[in-house]
C-alpha cells in the first residue's frame, strides 16, 4: 500500500485510535523529511506528513490512462462553412431565440446556398432540432459532416445521427435515422415506386410499430393499384396506428377490395325515400368488419353511441367521392343534408377525417363555406387547400377594411408549413393592414396584436417585409411594447439577411416562393 | 484591431446586456458610424430625442457612452463593436468628431500623467509605523493559527470518517474565526475544504490533501522568522494578506514583453462579486502571468482583454517564488514586434512540477497543450493528451464541452486552461498550427457559478 493510502486510513479512523504510520521503504531526501516529521512535534503530525506527501503527489501527478478512442475523426466536408459574420450572428440569434419559422428559414437558406453551419452553432442547432420535430428536416442537411459526427456522440441528438448525408441511398437506408430512411423511401417512390414498395415490404416485419406506421406513410407518393396487396395485409397489423395508416392509404385507391367492401357495407344503409336520401346506422356489428380494421367495441369514453360509432368508422373509410357519385349531390348539398340528419355527428366526424386522410379540394371549400365552427378545425382545412384556393377564404375573412387581419395571420400561420409563405400579393395586403393598425397606435392596448405582429414578420412573403421594417417608435413605449417592436425588427432584419444568401439564384429553393 | 462577434459578446457584463446589444444592430438605428485607427464611434437613436454618443478606444478596448446605464460596457458600446464586426461597410473612415477626439486626448493625457507620477519618487512611507502594523497583524494571525492548529489536530484525532454535513456549521465558524484573525486566505481554504465533506466518491482523500496543505501553512506561520523573503511573500499571499498596490508598482519585478492573452474566465464568488482571471504569456520571456480582478454588482471590468490577441505591456509581478500574479504597470501604445512567438513548452508536466516545488500554495496552474483532443468517456469529459493514452479529467459545463467537441471533430486542438491539481478547466482552444496571435476557435463563455 502506498504511504498516502496508509496515511489516509489513519486519518479516517483517527489518530486517537491508530498511531501515525511510519514512512517505510522511503529513501532519499523525501524519506528523510518524513522521518524528521515523525520524530518532531506530535500535534499535527499526521497532517504534516499528509501535506508533504500531497505536495509530492501534486508535483508528480501522472494523468490516468484512457482506453484508446473508438470514435472516428470527422470526415472533411466539401461544402464551405457559412462565413459571413452578420449572417452567422443572425442564424445564431434565430437558433437561440426563435421563432421556429425563422430558424427554418435560416437553415434552409444555408443549405440552398450550398453551405453548412459553422462549428460553433452545431450544438445549438442540434438542440433546436431535438426540441422541435418540424425543424429536423431543415437542421439535418445544414449540419455538414462535422455536425453529423457530433450528433453521433450525443444520445440527445440521435435523430440526426444517421449515416452521412453524402452517403448513397443504400447506406442511408441501412444505417440512417428514421427521418433519413423515410426520406430515402420517399425519394425512391418518385422514380421507382415498385422498388420502394419492395424495399419497405422486406423491412416491415422487423420494425417496431412506430416505425412501421411512419414508413408506411411514405407510400402515399405515387400510390397505385400495385400497392394494394401490401396495404391490405397491414389492415390486420397488431398496432392500431399501422392499421389506421393502411386504411388512410387505401382510401386513395377507390377500386381496392377494401374500399369496395366498405362501400358494400355502407350502401344498404343509404336509401332514397320520397325523393330524399335517408341514412340509417348499422343495427348490429358485422363479424366481417374486423378484416377491414373496424372496431365493433365502442371505446369507454366515446361520445358517440354504439350505432353511431359503427357508422362513423364506415364513413371515414369511404372515399368522399363515393358520396357525390352515389347521391348525385354536391359536397355543399351533402353538408346541408347531413346537418339535418339524425346521424349528423357521425357523418361530419367521418367526413372530416376522410378529408384529412385524402385531401379533396371541393369538399374543403364546401366545409369552409359553412357557418364557422371551431377555429382550429378551419386552420386544418385551410392547410389542405392549394394556396390560391386558401387565399380566397382568407381574403373574405380579412375584409375590405382589413379588420380580420389577426385571425387571418393566425390561420396562415397554421396553414403554411415552415418554409412556406402566403403569396407575395396577399402578404402585401396583410402587411399593409398590420402596418395601418400599428400606425394607428393599436399596439398600445392590443396585446394580441403584438404577438400577431411577430408571427407575421416570420411568416409573410419576403416581398412584403419592407412594410414591417422601420415601424414607428415612440419615447413612451412600455417595456412590453418595446419588446414586441424590437422582436419584429430583429426578425425582419434576419430574414432580409437570409434572403441575400439566395440572391445569385434566379429561383429560390424554398417551397413557399412563387 | 478588429474583434469577432464572439470576442465582443465575451466582453458583455451579463447575458441581458448581450441580448439588448443584439437588438440594436439595425444600421438604421445609427445615424452616424465612424472609425479611425484607434477609435470607433457612433450615435445611437434611443427612445429620447437626442441620440446617445457611444465610443470605444480600441487600445483598450475601453468604452464610453452618454447613456445613463450603470452596466459597463453598456449595450450601445457592445452593439457598436458588434456592428463593426458584422457590417464593416456601414462605417465611414475619418477624423474623430470633437466628442470623440476630446475623450481620446484626455485618456492619453491621463496615461501620461500617471507615468509621470510613477516616475516621481513615492513619498517614503514611515518604515517604523509600517513595521508596527505588520507586527500587530502577525500577532493576530499567530493567535488565530494556534487555535486553528489545535482544532485541526482535534479533527484528525477523531478521524475524518466521523465527519458529516452536521459539521458544516462548525467548519464555517472556524473559517469566520480565521477572517477575524486577519487570515482570510485560511478562511477561504477552510470553506472550500468543508464543501468537500461527503461529496462524491473518494472525498476523504481530497479532504486529507487540503488539510495537509493547510497544516503546512500553519507550520510556516510558526517558522516565519526563518523563511526567505520570497517564501515569506508566498506565505503572506496564502494567508490572504493584501498586497499594497502602490508599493508593488514601485518595487515589484517588472517585465516588458508582447503578452499573448492565453485565456480568461469569470467566476461568480458571492452574489454580487465577480472574479476575473486573465492569463498572459510573454512572447520573448515565455513567462506566464495571471491578472486577477474583481467587479461588484455586474458592472463589468474597465479593461477588456481579447483571448488570442497580443498586446505590448509592462507587467509588475507580485513577490514570491515563481510568482504568477501580476499587475499591469503600463500598457504600451505601440512597440516593435519581437521576432517569433514563444514556442509551446516542451513539457508542461516539468513546468507544473517546478511551479509546485517553488510555491506549494498556488491554487491554479496554467497549462497549454499543443495537441489535445476533448472526449467524452464514461459520464465524464476528458482531454486526451497528444498521442499518449493519458487524459486529464476536464471540468466544463456540458453546453461548452459540446462546443469544444464540435470544433475538434475528434482531431487535436491547441488547448489552454487552468489545472487545480485534480481537474483541468479549458478556457481557450486554437486550431492546430494556428499562428501566434490568431483568433481562437473557441473560448469559454459566460460567468461560471
């Protein structure tokens, strides 16, 4: 045992019970010193010896050995780093204090310009992606090789720690994160749908439920009758999420056996009596339903009655077009008819889910033209419409005098995915309406307007930004108001900077641009 | 001199100031922005009708602003340098306007006066009176230390294993007793030792190490008559005996050199007291120096140092063996650059051993590792040294550690930091083979608590 350890043992037990140990086997000057201490004053003897040894240990410190590192050195990256100091600062600021749309725009601009994030921003960007799933598709391509290397070292960043982005599709499929595998599948689906389907079919049996459902969703691109067999088999999956994903995909195939079966269940319930259509709910559960992912057992907390529950499940699985062809009514007429039906709740809920599963623009329009229901639902519907058709609804909500500007910005915020914006023309209208309200002094008392202003600064088309720049400031601003205005200015300035990254290109790569 | 965004943000007295400064970056807010060789200035439109006049003397950098903020530097000063770093083109070169020129001139004049004053022989203090004061202080310290020695012996008789959190109060009282006995350095060491009790695996060994070194101070006080002047000076420093600044500037060892700022850190000591370490290395002398400053109430520090930059100055070192702590005696406006940078020491371990041998009570030692790789192993951060399998346990907040990892990418960096005998705290990192005086890729940010 080393002398230090014998000293430590005595120190732990106490010198009252154990004498100060002699320095055995210590030769030379240091041994002499310890012996002199031993022979000297009794008070403090143990600590005196410990002090001498401690100083010696300090001076002769030997760093512990570590097993050799198994981590590779990060690969060199052919993409240059974002170097401009102002842009670096704007991206750093966006990543640190948001909003998400601004973060997305900055990252997408870096990727579109063929650049990558500077090293010091990698941890912040990876953290931002950990917090917001929507941001991940923008974070990952901006990381570069260094960022992917870093992500692989930290479990919190596993979402990005797939195979290298430069690697070929096969490597990304074999070793990639879920996001990356989904991207590989979606990409292959565009060029060779059959090969993508076979790739997925071979993999499905080994995957956990969450990944089965997520990857199945990638079949939506280029879906065709050839996909039916695979999807039909998933109707019997153990996991409800997977069955639901399969049902939604099969609705895109009106000729599929599954859709035909559901239509056959539903058709006898709908009959014409005295010139008008009458709907009945099923009287009893049909044992064949379970092959089509219909639950006969009503969930405990379900608000629908048992028969309505059955009806609703049939309705949500039938393509919406079946109703118009079968009854000869327009979507608007059908909605009017349903409102008077005994089974109104089951019908509307089924249709709402059907329209989300397979967006149908005419149905969306008709639903939006109905007297307004829940705001959140309107936002979801608007998100399904192509931009021109959305903006018709927004324009009517906005009104001639621009009174509805707060609501419309909120809808547009919900409808536009990160990276999308309203059209330049409509953005100009919204920005002008907002600027008018700010110049009128409405910000002083309208706390909601303060938030809307920030959202609009991040959301609207870049061509409208100049209307939100240099908003009037006064000396008597409250701290809250000053904050709202400087946040808006910060966002506008950052976006104007980001757009300079895209200048040399005639067409920007961000999806929201015309 | 031109500073990077990170270097400017590192000058901010707190996060709120940095954030506020970032909000002032629209060039539209600055009707005038100008620069000359040694100054940057601008007028910033605030909420009032008259814009604030903000200026920075680049020889510091030293800030001045007409705003009423008590923060130093204020958000306007920081924003001005951020703008300079980020949008060069917004500034016009020219002769400084009167409000800038006058300030710069008055600063130069003050500096000259100070030099002239320093050249005058200081009024000789009354040696008899000083000697009497010293003797009184030694008497108090000796009485306190004797009591402390008995107390220490008591602890070891009962054994360290019997210690627990309930002893904290008694240790705190002993620390306070040492402050009363005019030995605040002992008080601080006792407090630090008390914090080790029961914390983490192997705490008794760490505690024994501290207590052993405390015993050596106790013994040295008793033997003070037989100590050499340098050892006596080290002992006085360890006891926390304040150094008379004027006397030090008059008598201390002076070294003029181009000083490379190896790194710096700020630590929160008490609620409102912030301690700053700035580590320098002389290009020609190879000498390493520590500038230790304190700031109260978030006011920040008057002179800012930029890690990785070099500055000609005369430093005045505290007395003692292998003394590290120094004061700036004189900042030289411009001196001819000497040839070649001081090479990294061949063996930091040798340097460390010599430092410990010369003065066993120095709490922190600076270390430069020419090729080191930060790594995560187990649940601890490590700095792998050169090609050896050896590594130093690294003390670093995880956010900072990931930044350092991002810069390394698994490849070596040149890393500077503080070694406390147990843990290495990195402060600065350069790319491998970066030229002397080049900007580091990473510096420790923020105030450590």
